[in-house]
C-alpha cells in the first residue's frame, strides 16, 4: 500500500491537476519573484547551497588528479539534470513566504516531513539514474572518437577537441545528446517537485503533470529550460561558485512558475 501511495498519491483516486496557459512574460515574472525571495535573506540561501560549489571544486580537483577531464563538460551539464531536486528546499522557503510563514533557512528541511517524501525520493532516484546514464553516454561517445586514453590536463583536452578530426564531432554530437537528456528531464520534472511539495499526488501524477505542462506550453517551457541551462552553465564557470546564487534564484523562480502553470487545488474544489 505504501508503494502505491508513492506512485499514485494519498487519495482514493488520481488527483490530476489542471494546467494553465502561460506566456514568455510569465517567465520573467517568475524570475523577478524568485530574485525577490532570494534577496529577502540572501546570506541564508548562500550558506544553504554552498555545498554545490564545494562539490564542484572537489570534482574539479578529482578530475585533475585522475585525468578524467573529458567528463568536465558532462558534469557541469549534469547540474541542470539534478537541479529540480537540488532546489527542493528552496521551493519550501518560497511556499512559506507565499503563506506569510517564517522563512528562516532551517525551514528548508521541512521537506523531510512532507507527506509526499516517498514520491519525492522516488523522483530523486530517477534523476540520479538519468544523471548516471548521461555521464556513461558522454564517456562512451568520447572513447568512440578518441579511444580510452584521456588527456592529463585541461589544456590538453581543449587542444585535442580543437585540433583533432573528432573534435567537432564530439562537440556537435555531445551537445545533441545532452539536449535529449535535458529535454527528458524538463518534460518529466519541471514542476514535479513543487507539485509534490504542495499536493501529495504521487510520483506518477507529478511526472504526468509536468509532461502535460510542457506539451500545453511548449514555447515558454522550452525557453525556461534554456534559461535555466544557460544560467547553471554560467554559474559553473567561476569554479562553480556562481551556483551559490544561481541555484537559489532558479529554485525560488521554479516555485512561482509552478504556481502560474498549475491551477490551485482550492480553486478546483470550489468550482
């Protein structure tokens, strides 16, 4: 029964949220609201997500020591795949601010008490699997073009990509392959985690609702995916430190995007 709850939610029947139509202007408004949430107590949020720049630096050092530089770009891109789950505590802060509740940083951990924590964990496992598949696919693509031996420095990797015949193929094929993983993640999780935090609908409905949201609003949702992807990439450039600002802003903004895309449960019941 608990497994069924994780998949289908707490109710006797599936709770299928109603999707609204949004515009590109709604994306800008969601970002403005996300920035406002961030600036309310920015020091708390920087501390909360400091782990991500630290992890990024550790990964860079690890690659330098074990000569796995070809995975640098896939790892940076992987932040976009894990982002929907990484920001879940920030959704909670935005939810509390929306309701006029205390928004102290420790309330980000209230998600651990959520009735939908099982469904949230299930989707997190799915994202981890997608991330692992992406790294495996990227490594396989590199080895198919350049063999198993890898450059021992970042400069050697850049020289290999820019001067050897397979370099352009790696750039184009790698970008296309990464885009497929990114689109899958966008379609399945763009609003799934905020929805589960707001309503215990189950993992299946959360994923299905995200997919319907993208299909109903393809241009705005694709634009949102590009904005987040570019932002995370730029935030990763200065030794990943920029993620301490980029992640919380996009995390808060995603909550407000969810509010714009999904009809509130109270409105549905009252209609």
